[in-house]
C-alpha cells in the first residue's frame, strides 16, 4: 500500500525551528521528485520546496528561501523539511508530495501535519 506519512509538526514560537519528516512506503522514493506544500486557512495550497530524485537540485518559494531546507535520504525512503526562523505567516498544514519522474500523472499526497507559529 502506497503511503506518505508526515510528522514533526507542532506549535513553535516565532524565530523557532521545526524539522518535518515524510516517510514513504509502498514505493521507492529515489524514482520520485519530492515536494513540500502548505495550505493556510482560507488560502490555496502552495508549493514550498522541491528536490529532484537524487537531491542534486532544490527549489524554494520566495517566502521561505534562506530559512527552509529540503533534503532526502533515499536509503531511508524519507524526505525532510528543516524550517528555521519561523514566522507566524508560516502557520499552515504542510503536505508531502511525490511525483514519479517521467510519469506526471503518477502522484501521491500525504495526510498533512499542522505547523503553528505563535507566541
């Protein structure tokens, strides 16, 4: 059974850090482009960061550049999002997304993990 399971969310004060994890099962992560998205209340889901199948290239939304880092460990079938210098506007549900390289319609979503930045 194909699954993406996010963890690591929670409540953090402004300026703090969190590390999200996304564990994949039922498929081999190294064949997939992996991304993190987020959706704040009343807003559309937006792309936060993407890493290629080998992790050699990464891209970030302007709002998180310099503060967030996406990484992957294909041996552990896991993707991470290190979030530093968190701001209240980073509050959202964060979702892990997998897209099979060469098969744009083969995609999977995780169930999401809540990140709340508040004092």
